[in-house]
C-alpha cells in the first residue's frame, strides 16, 4: 500500500473528515486531499507526528512491511559504482 491509501484508511478508521484531520495537523483540507490522492506527501518532519497520532509507525505509513536491515539495500558510492550490502 502507498502512503495515500494508508493515511486515508487511518483517517476513516477514526471517523474523521479531511477538514477535521487538517485541523489536527495544522494544514489545509486541500493538503489532506492531495495526500490522500497521491498528488503530494507530507514532509519528513511531520511523518512522526502523523504516526504518533494514529498510534502506528512511520514504516507502516510508508508501506514498509519488513525492517530495512532485512531488505537488500542498493546505493551508489561517490565513484557511482553500485554497491550492495
């Protein structure tokens, strides 16, 4: 699941409107609509606040199902060589 779907489901589970949840997070209802439609996502600063409010984790909000340390992680070093850890 994507953030948009997860956030919308969590909001609906609390029986809150987009306007009500916008007041909780001090953003406009239009911002909530954009989040729920996948047009934009909240900044990294507000993700822990959202997770705390819904009594969940940031990983869950982002749709991460297994801990990152158990997944294969690919990144590029400064020489742009692919490294796998």
